């Protein structure tokens, strides 16, 4: 059996403290206690590695954003703080209870050269980076760092990760994969060789590969803007593999075409090359129904647009590469928004626009955006609370019968029952799991064999997936029906309010031009590699209440920006000896951050 221990030779038994290996919610905490193995032998056979071993847990590895913000970045922060090198090792102190795919393991080549991640079982080996401990003798390390320090952007973590650590994380990936255009081309070539297509086809109904997202990306207006100059076949050759694409592809080469197709030599704020807007589509859950209309609206307004989807496969390097020049990220709420960590921090302050449902919105990515120095806006276009009738016509309600029926089969209530057969919340709570299962079976059998019940079930189902909350059904079937609403409204396809999103993006363009003017007036310019200039601009937006959107933003900004636990104004990778202590000028940076208000998506047309 594989195990970890510390060798000791004292007379008294010694117990090591229990350490939390996770940076996650309390229910997911895992307290791990190294075992002290006492031995009187002066020598023992062992493999010695003169490096640091980092002992950690693995949280939701198949979910990109949980893996990234609750796992990888806390681990990366811990490694930077305690002197990790490219040859350090990892030890996953606890096994996960589900199989991992290659994507679940995620590539680690950019952080390690000779090091490995030791795991405790064969099914946890997802890539070449994972390895079982040797069977002949234990591995001895020079020292070990146990745990992740309970650090993340969410409220359940005790500490924040300084913003410079996230920036260093992003930069280290970029330096590894596309330090030069040739290094990026080499990565693509090597990836194509490594992908075992037959195995992927065997494990999945459709072919997935880390390169699928690159192959499916669409580009608009990168070469020139105007009538007939929108869609381009692929990324411009001048930008491929470039660390800072706009620097390698200067705006002086950009052409703005007039209605007759002729190019304009004059450059004004109205026709100058605009920001890069990234749109991440997803399907079938939370599909953006009018994504092409959104692309067309942004293209017509002169924005450079990059359309992407990660549904068919995208590696960590490829995700980072696609987002490296995206200034404004638009996507239905969900996992893809977590990729915003790879957006540039400079020129301008990056912005996320989450396309939500007016019945459902989450705050999860507001937390992560606030520690990354990114503005966050939530936009919902229906299915109720429309701004006006014109908006209602642009965003008709879409009731997804297939998704609704699929979700209904997983619920603890059955539609179509007469009131006499419906059990109350108190009765359901008193039932055992076996009694619950039997009740559902009996109720479904009743509806299936009763014509009136089947007709009633159909009527109730239409109300259940309707635009408004069917409170009569809530009263009839009890609180369990809210579980259905949560899952359905979270996953239902939705529309973007195209005219308002485009106008909002135009406002972001104006903000960018103002940022440039302020920097020029203060003698600040060039690539903001350290992020200090962007941090100042972001804090200014926080002061103006133009940073977080709505719902719980005061609490989020207070914790992650203004409080003693702030991710800003702290020593970190610049001086690990003073890690977490305030830097010079931190008081001035965070001064007057007292009252926070909602930043509403109130865009008049």
C-alpha cells in the first residue's frame, strides 16, 4: 500500500498536526495528517530527491474553473511562496473518487521539467506527469510543504492570493508555450503527434482534442473594418504565436473601409482599430441563441471579434492562447468565464460580460474577476422584466422541452397528481431514501396509467418551463420544485440584448481611450507587464462603482479589494520574504474604498 510518512527515531511517539489540503468550501475540506514512522535503523533503502515536495488535494478536477481557482492557483501560489523550482515534485495526498481524463489532469509541462506528481492509485494517472511511488523503496525529499494555506478568491477561504501571483501564473504559461512564434508552432506540431485519436474516439462519442478550439475559432475585423471586411479565414499571420499580438500587428497597418469599399487613410476615434471582443459559445446547455447577431452587431460597430467554443476540446495552453489578446469577454455564465485569467491585464482594464437569465444569476465569477482586476457586468434579456416591448421582441422566451423533460426525470416530485396523492414537505423529509424511491415509482406508475393524470402532467409541465414562476405548482408540490427551477433556469438557452451589449462595449472603448489619455498625461505607457498601471485603473473603477455588476458586490469588493484580506497592494512574487505584507503605496492605492453600490446594466437606446 502506498503511503506517506516522516521517519523519526525518538523514544516518544510524535503526532504531526492535521493540515487542510484544500482551498475549497468547508464540506470539501480534507484534513491530512502525515504519519511518523519510528525506526531504529541507522540506514534505510530509499530514493533521494534533493527537492521540495508539495502535498496538496485535488478539488473537482474535471471542472476547469474549480480546478483552476480552488486547486491550481492556490498550489501555484504556495509553490512561489516556498521556493519551488522547475524540478520540484507534487504529492496528491488524497485520492479522488472518480476517474480522470487527460483534460481533468491538465498539462503541467510549463511548471515542471524533471518533477512528477505522485498519486496513490493507477486510475489517477491522467498524463505523463502523474506517477505511482516506486514499489522497491520510498522516495525521500529534502523537505515538504503540506497544504494550500486556504487561499482563494471565494469567501470560504481564509486568505487571498495576491493579484501579481495570478499575473505571474498567466505569464509563465505564455513564456513556455509562445515565447516566440516558433515555440508555439512547435507546441502545435508536438500536440498533433501526441494526440492518440483512436483512444479519444474510444473514450468519447465524439472526437475531442486540445486543439479543437483553435481549429473552430472565427476571426472578424482583425485585418480591416467596414462593409464586406468582417470574417477572416484564420488568425492573421502577423499575430500567430505572438506574446503581445497588437505590438506585432500595429494599428498603423489597419484599414477602415467606407461603404463603397475604399479604404480611409484618416484615423479618428470613430474609425481607429478597436478592442478585441471574445465570444465563447456553449451548447447545448446555456446556448447563446443569437450569437451570430451579436457578432454582426459588434463587427458593424468596428470591433475586432473572436468567436470561440470549448465544447469539443481545449487544452490549457490553447485556452490561454485564445484569450491572450481578448479585452472584453462575452459568454453565458459558466465554466468558460474562468478562462478570463488569461486575458491581458493592460490596455484596457479587461471586462467580462456574462449573458444571464433574468431568473438566474451567480456571483462565483464576480469573486474571481475582482482579484484579477477585471470589471464584471451581468446582462439578461428575458424571460421577464424586459426594458420595453422592442427588447421583448428581440429576446423571445425559449422554453427548452427536451432539457426540461430530462431534468424532470431526476426530480423528487411527479407532475399530474391529484392533490390527494401529493406528499407534503414534512412527509417527504420524514421518509427514508428507500421510501422516497418507492413513492416516486408509485406516483409515476399512477400518472402513466391514468389519462386525466397524463393530460394534467402535460399542462403542468408547460407551466413549469414557462417564462414566469408557476406559484400554484410551488404551493402544490412544495419546496422540492425549486431544485428543478434552479437547474432549468441555469441551463436554459438564452438571448443577448445585442443593441445594448454593443453600446455597452462602445462605452468600454471610450473608457479605454480615457485610460490611455490619463496614462499619457502622467507619463505612463508601454506594455504593463507588472500590472501596476492596470491595478490603479481597476481600483479607480471600484471607487466609481463601475467594477462588479449587481448582487452581493459590496461584500465581494470589501473582501477582495478593500479589506485587510485584499488581493491588492501586497508583497508576493516580488519579495517572498515579505509575502502578504503591504507594499509601499498600498494605503494610497486603496484609499477611500468605503461604500460600494451596484453597477447596473442600464443602457438606454
